């Protein structure tokens, strides 16, 4: 008996057209596969399409004895431009067989080797261009890889030079091709009536086809005017004969295949190189290993053809990039012609004859049944030759299948290996925006969207020697360089200093900017950069200050490359360097507190660097970040022999808008508030709220991720500042150019805007701030004290006669910080909507003034329809729901810590409701701590519905009404009461997630340790000590349990 194939509900006539976003069809299909599993059906204008999303189904339909390639609707439109080209020809089209047999030898091993020198020539043009760029220039990497691959296929296959690297704009063929592919996809979704009524796109479409054909015709005409003995693809098309029939290609077929190769020969390979670059930069260990392989195999000389087969890890990187992001993300098949009866696939699904089956590689190549629970992670090791060869045949199909697979695969593979090796040999590469998350640009193929990198030449390489090095004349280049070495010296009285920071949330970057702003008054001109920019360019001739945090024991996003490089580099790169390190951490993370700053200092010291002063540190939980940093920086300046840093000077400015996000150095986008609701019911407990955001279509997220918000100060606190300094609301100001500030310089701005948008007004006073304020008090006593939670504004209001200039006050304020909130929704519900569930915060100290939390009160003030600036931040990899539904889940939270778990459970409920095999879902348990079921039992009705569905089992602990929760006051008490059930799930491999305050994390940890001690004694007859239990629990962190603490 066959199994019904799931399908989303559709509409009359148009079917499931609303389920697929034409601007993000890949994302739409991905989300549908999350809901419906390995197979589902969509009906579009009466035409049924079956999407196959598992390896086993893809493998089965790739059997060419049963199924053949289907020219789908999109490719049918592409035929308007390329006709019977190899990629778009019908299976029974005679010209396809002739062309295929004639042209395959051109891409054989000998032909590919003959193309190497010309391929190398184009690749070196890319390297030469990058070598002459400034290390801080942002390079649109996909554009440059497009230049490379277009020029490479044109020169190697057709002896045509487009010289794309010598022009600012891309060759017109590229734009015409891109528009042609996009419009082909769009036309496949339009009715004939729509095409007739709106002629403008068709006119443009036909114009682009004409341009592509004119380029191809020009290449053919040139070869016929100037014959060549070169054994390239063009000569094969013009003069080759089909070994089977003796026929030659017709002029139309030549033209169609010319355009086909110009499109296919560059479009997908540039995407592959771009994706590979992205994944390497997001995975520093893989990047380090790939670069080391190039150094070991090639060294510093030219990369030769013989090296192509000796770079297995580079190949593994490319295979893994194509697995995760196949540049041609799907292909279609249909039962063989003549099939009249329905066919069964997967042993259970009935498929009508003549049906279109779409092998959706973006999902099938991430099948956890093949690749495991980490199928979504980038791990090139799984693609090394021995493991790659053992993979099931349907698990990796980025080049298509069988006879209709890509005949240019050897060309693309050689080009990709060569280019990646050349880049790694000569450059250190980093993301221009370390917080960049992958966005997909889609035509009929996919590429990363807005992917920018920064490159710097590796040590011993410069723009003059690099070309000679690439072509083998290394020693001559060195000699020439020695003769022309510059003897220039720097000018000015300020000494250079480099400040490197590692920061995700902006705190350490803010400290770096603060230190740099003090540099001028201490005799130093400080340059501020992310830590990753120090890779292979670590200064030995000036002080280097490093400010970094740790995240679950891992480096920040913009420090990961540096840490990996530091650990693997020799002492020679650091010997004699003058360094100082300051670390931010949270004491609750006992095993990872200050791990990265400590590692950096230890590595530097162990490799010969001089540590100027001992490492400074701050515990962010204590709320003394700026005091700790000020004290440490004073000792640093003293050790460097600079002037006293006791008092803050004013910014050089004139009291008299560009984007604040840019100046604050945050990458955010606009989102729309859809809902903003109160969830709690008074009773003297903190408000908890629920806010729903409409995200830009380019933004994607997963359950467990964060929504980062760039807030604004409230009108009340801004008004207080204006009153204190007797400034009107329309007062303007202008910072002098050169002021080291995140506030825009050399532009007139409203003071109110600056106060509301650019600085923290409620942050507690630092010791240095109080010293600065006291310096203006003279002999009078300052009404202020340390550790009270007072802000600088509080002190100024308490001391109304204090003559502090506004410029001095402004210089004391830290830049506005971005705030992160756990997302409380699943993208399976609606990928364009994200929600957060949060508590209204108050920054209260010992002082009489309570400071409302900036971001939460900002959110509270917003009405539906308001626009805010947000970004999606990925949570640590362990804090996502298991990919495999057979893994049990245990979730524990308190208060608004329920947020990520609402998203987890919603995700499970949707998958469960659309699954063909609900019995494969393991149990999930959620323990919630709150105060009172009548006051703050939030999201209760949804959780009850999902519990009835079988998606979760919910337990509560009420701190003010424990009699209603079986005597359980806190979540850890409920954990102990339900320890038998929880223990059984844990023994079956359950993943544990904890979200809430540090007290919750500590309480759950202690309870888990009690549970294992009890288990050891009762079940194994062995006494386990508290210390053994603690080490057992700590050893599971990141592997079996993940924690998200927000205080």
C-alpha cells in the first residue's frame, strides 16, 4: 500500500503559488522540506511537481534505466537564448548526441592539462589586483571571482580575452546573462496573458539574448577570420566530427553551445569559489589547515599543474562547500519515455507517469542519515578521498547525474583548486564584516549575496615581487627589491600603537576605541582593528594592545582566525613584540572564564613577546567594566612612559545625519514591528512582553538564534541632559574631523539625535569619570560616590553648579551598544517573522535613581508599524535543536528564558504535524520556572496545545505558589522531582538546554550532579565524590548540554 505524499493546502487554479517566494525559492523549498520531510508535492497552475529531499530518493531516481533528465519550466525558458545547447537540449534531440560526443574529448585529461597555463594566467590577474589593494579595502569577492571565471572559460576554450580585471565595470555579457537567467525564471511563473500585457520585460529579455549572441558570434567570426591550430573547445565545435555519425555541429548548435559554455563555464564556478571562501573564513581551523597544505605542497614558488592532484584538503573544502551550497541547487527527472503506469519510489510513494521529480540537492546533500547530526556544519574532513569514495551515490550530486551531468566538471575543478591555492598561498583573508551571515542571491544558480572580504599579503610578499614569484623568478625579485628598498622615516611626534580587539557584542570594540581616543594625550597615535587583521601582520616595532572576550570558551567571530594562527605560528613572528592584554569575561563560567585572553597572553609570552603589564580583566557580572579597564589602562600608560591619564579631556568639537549604525559599526537592517504585547498580569513582578518583527526577505534564522537590536535612549533621559546643559531641543553640534569617536565627524548634527542614538546615557559612572567630574569641583565636595550605580548625568544633576563643559560630558559616554534577545519563534511558522519574549529591565543601583533598561523600554514604547534596526546573530552551535528528531530533548528555563524554547517547541510541533513518520520523534520535556500561575505563566495556551499534540511535556515550578507545583519552588527543584524521567531520557542520548539567570544555571548544575551521585550509588553500587560529579557535569558542556545565561 502506498504512502500519501504530503502537500501544502493550495488555492483554486494557482495551487501552491503562494508557498514559493519567487525571490527566494530555495529558501521556500528548504522550509517546506523542514515541514514535510523527504518528499512533498506542489501544484503550480495545474502542474504537479514532486520534491525529493533525501539521499535515498535522489539515488533511486538517478537510475538512468528508469528515469531521464527533465527540462523543467525554468530551463524551458532558457532555451529561448541557448536552444539545443548541451544543458538545455531535450533527451531525444539529435543535436544533443552529436554535440555531446564531439565535445566531451575537449574536457578530457589532456585537454584540461593543455588549458592550465592560460587558466593560470587569468588567476594571476586576480592575485595581482588584490595585491595592489589596500588591506582595509572591502573586496566584493563574488564579482572578482566572476571576472576570473568568465575570462578563464573565454580564453581557455575560445582564445578570447575579455580582460575583465582591466575594467571597473563587468563585461556587458555578465549583466546580460544575469538578467536573462533571472527573467527566464520569472517567465516560467507567468501566464501567457501576463507576458502579453507586460511587454517591457520581454523587450529587455530579447535585447539581452541578442547581446549574448553577438558576443558569441564575434568569437566565432574572429576564429574563422584568423584560424588557429589550438586544440580548444571552439575548434572542436567548428571542425570536430561526431565519432558515431561523422556529422559536424550546425551553425545554430555552435552558437547555442558557445553561449551555454560562456554561462555555465563561469556562473557556477564563481559561486563555488565564493561559498568556499565564506565557509573557510567562518571556520578558522579549516582555513589554517588549507593554507598549511598549500605551504607544504607548493611552498613559495609557482603553482604548477603537477600540484593539482596533491592538494587533497583543498579538494575536500570545495566538495564540502558544494555539498552545503550546491550552486545548481536542483535538477529534474521524469520516468523514462514510454512509461504508462505509475512508478513507486522509496518503496512507498506512487508517482504518476510523465511527472516532474525535482532532486532538491540543498536538502538531500544535508541528509542526517548520511552525514549525521552535524550535517549542517562545514567539515571538509568528511570529504577527504577515503571517506568521499564511501559515500552513497545519491549524497553528492552538484554536477548533475549520468549522461546529462556537467561535461565541464574537470575544467571547473581544476580552476577552483588553482584559484583557491593561489589565494591562500599569497594572502591572509578575512571577512570585511565579521558578523556577516550567509545570504543567497538566486538566479537559476546561487551565489553569496553581498559577500565582502579584506585581504593582506602574507609576510615576505609585496606587490612588486609577487608577479615574479608567481612566474618563478623569486630570487631575482628579492634582489631587485633590496636595491629599491625605501629609507623613508615617519613624521610627527606621536608614536605608533596598534589596538586589536575581539568582540561580538561590541563591548571590547568600545574599550578599544576608548583606549585609542586617549592615545593622543599620552603621546601615541593608535590604530584600531579587529584581531583577525593581525594575522601574519603582527607589529614588532610598536606596542600592541589586545582586548578580547570569550564566548563559551571560544574566540569572538572577528578573533577566531587570529587565535588559530597564533597557536600554530612559530616564535619568530612574536619575539621581541611589546604586548598587553585585557580580557572581558563572566565569573559564572568557571571553566572558561578569561580563557581566550589568557590563551593569547600565554601564547605571546611563550613565543618571546614582552608583556608590558600583567593581563587585565573584568568580570562583567560585577558591573565594573569601565572602572577595571580605566585602572588597567592607567597602569599601561604609566608603563609606556606617557603622561598622567587621571582626567578625561574634552573632545575637540563645535556646538552648532548619516547612518548611526555605520558609525557605530553595526551591521543591521530595518524590521517592522507587527505586535507588541504585555504577557504578565501585575502583582509586583517584572513585566514580560512579546514583540513580533517582520524581517527583510534577505534575512534568515534558525530556532535558537538571537535577534540583535540597536536601541535608542528615551526622550525623558535626553531631556534631562538638555536641561542640565541648558541646550534647546534644536541645538546642533559638529565634531572636528579626526576626533576618535563613533559619532560622525565633520558634519552638523542635532544634539538630541546624538544623545538619543549614539551614546549610553544611563551607564554607571566609572572611577575615571568621577575623577574627571571632581577635577571641576575645585575645593567643593562632590556629591557622588563609587559603586552606587549613578550615571554621569545623575552626578551632574546632583551638583548643578559643577562647570563641566558639554564636550567633556560627551567624551565620558560609551558608544551605544547593541542588545541581543533570544528569538522565541521558529522560521517554519513564517520565515519572515521573528518574535522575542523578554522581561522589562531596570538598571538599578544603590542610588535613589532607577535607570530603565534602555533597549527593553525602547521596545515597550514602540507601536505596531514602527521600524527598528535589527540583525540576526547566530547562537553557539550547541544551542540549536537536534537535527535528528530521534534525539530526546530536555529544556529548562526560568522567566523570559522560555524564549528560545518556545521556538524549539514550535519547530517540533510543525515538523511533527507534517511528518510521515511521527513515531520517529523522541520525547521532549520542558521545565519552566516562574512566580505565580496567575501572574506570569506566559505562552501557556500555546504550550498546552503543543503538549496535547505530543510535541512536548511541560512541567512548572512556581516560586510564590509552590503548593500548585508539587512543592517545587524553582526549576532545579522540579528537575530533582522528575529525575527518574529526565534520567531515562538522558541515558537515551538526550540533549539538554538551559536558559535563564546564572542562578538557574548554577542550580541546575548542582541538581544534575546530585542526580549522577545518586545514580552511581543506586545503579552501579559506586560512591561518586562531589568533585567527580562536578567534573563529569563540566565535561558534558557543549557536547550534551548547552547554556544561555543572560544576566
